[in-house]
């Protein structure tokens, strides 16, 4: 098969590496890709926010399967455009991707499906915002209803910060979702679905804040680990029954079946597991650790989901090891990153590229905030963590930053689940 992967992050590098390892894959193209995907796939330019351009490229490359990495093309309808050309596509339609594209829509679907989530109010003006903040109290959780590239959510004890964020969203012409704060450890659970059958993957945890100890501003994700040894037994089956099956059924009932990757962002609260958000795609950086442990051939799995054949797919096979990824970011990130510096040690096992490009002399240059996602596996989490940090120590560029505590609480065994 010939496969096209859309996107340019470490998630896409991980997807390309796993697809390349599937003997069913004869040709692999990544668009637009980066200096790392370039080593496992052919790169092509594309504007990822343009569904017609993605469909044109899919047809021109004569691919059998398109895998769409990021949310922006999905919400814009890229999967619909590709399928309209008769090409199989792993990713939800625009109507189904609204689960990520509108937090208000996701709340409505969860209410209809009886899925537990934070209580919320969707607001369009200052008076509604003030009343919702009063109702739920601190810590305040204020969300942009629409896609905001990981910068849409502010969680703060400071009322002025909460109101400022809400005002900036309303000022940009969008609605604000104000919700109840959910306390407890977070879990990212990915499930592959063809709209009927659901195959959950291994749960992972990511790190959103820039600084050690979960300090500083939110980022696109600074690291992840998998599996989660502290989860109660039966957790995944419980989430399939409580969350995934009802959502997939509700989307089908509405005539907008959900196919592709359904990512449930969950919190284990003292009152049980609740949904924080849905994403319509593989998470980044969790994909880097989940795929590192997946032994089932990836192309076969994604193609089965894209063509409605998951019911006959074999159960997913996992290596039994653990995986840790450490994101190495540019100076200035998550603000304006310093770009253009040369990256030393950019190639090697487990070094997945995000914000990189080739310079005129073939050297690897920093081109974005998150530069590399350095991934390693080990017999247990402690071994995987040590291996990932050893690998990260072989990378060098001016001003590079990374968290030093990825997977640390899990390794120390100090994560507690209430209830
Ligand atoms: P998002 O950008 O939508 O992935 O959300 C960013 C982060 O905000 C989540 O991973 C949580 O850590 C936090 N968050 C979102 N909603 C809530 C909530 N209701 N209670 C507590 N934390 C939340
Ligand atoms: N890891 C969070 C995300 O992909 O949205």
C-alpha cells in the first residue's frame, strides 16, 4: 500500500516510523513533514488547512490510505475531501471532528449520551461570563469554544486572569465555555474506531506545563509516558463502557458516525472518571509513547478503521515494555521560539522530529517551538525514563529546554487515585 500522512510534528514522525515498519507499506509520503519524517518518508509540500489541496495531493500521489495527523485539517473537512475522491482516509469527517472543534458541541453530545464531564456554561458576553465564574468558583476553568492550538484553556485561581482570557475570546468573536474544575490525575486514552467497533489503545499521560512540577504556562505537551502503572484494574474497559461506546453510538445516531482516532482526555476525580475534552486525532506527545509499544502493524489497523472493517481486526498487541518521551523545546517556547539554530545529535533511535527543517548545507535547524520528542522504551518505566533522558543528553542546540520530571511521579509511585 501507498500511504500519505498529513502533518509535520513528532506525532507524524512517530506515525511514519510505525507505518514504515509495517510490511504492508510499500510507499510512504509525509506532507509537509520535517527533517525527521524526511528520513522515513518522501516529503511533499501542502497547506494543511486546505482540504482541497490535501485531496489533490492524495490523488496525485495515488495513495491507498491518507492518515491525517492534526486537528485543523480534520475540522476543516480534509477527510471528507479525500473520501470524495474515493480514497480511504483515517480521520473523522468535519461533522464528527466537531467533537474537538467545538467544546460546546462536545458538551451537548456528552449530555445526550449520558457521559460524565465537568458542569459548564457556554457564554457569549461579559455578564454571562461573570455569572458562570461566580457559579463555579475558583479555580476557574475558561475555554475557547473553538480550536486554539493548545492555548485555548486557562485554569487559574485569579479571577482577573480568568476574565481577561474570557474577554480575549469574546473579543475574537468566539464563545467561551466556563466550567467546573475537576481535581485528580489526568489520563489520555486513544481509541481507534470505524464508527461501530472500538479498539482502545494503552492509556498514557502527558505533561502540559512548561516547567518541572507542573509550573509555568501551558504548552502543546512537554513529555509523556505509557503505560500508567497506577491506574485501577479494569480502567480501560470502564472508560469504553462509560465514555467511548456512548459517544460513538450517539454520533452514529445523529447521522455523523465518528471514524478515526477518538482521544478522550479524562480526569480521575473522587466522584469517578470524567471527560475533560475530546480530540479528533492522535495526541502529541502521547502518540510517541503509545506507538512505541504497539506491536500490531499500524497500517493494517488504520486501514481497517478507515474502511469499516475493524470488527474482524485482531486484538491489539502490545510489547509489555514501557515508554517515555521527553520533548526538547526551543528557547522562548511556549512564547515566540528562537529559531534557526543548528541542532546537534538530531538523528538516532527514538529521536522524533517536530520543529526542524534542513538548512542549505543539509544541517538540521530549529524551525518551531517543540523541536524534538526524544523517546525510549525499557522493561519498566524507570528504565524507559533513564533511557529517554540519556538520549536527550545527546542532543544539543543553543537555549534548548526540557522538563526533567517526565514520568517521575509514576516511577516514584506517588500518584494517588481517589475513591
Ligand atoms: P486542553 O488544551 O483542552 O487540552 O486543556 C488543557 C488542560 O487544561 C487539560 O489537560 C487540563 O490539565 C486542564 N483542564 C481543562 N479542563 C479542566 C477542568 N475542568 N478541570 C481541571 N483542569 C482542566
Ligand atoms: N497531548 C495533548 C494533545 O494532543 O492535545
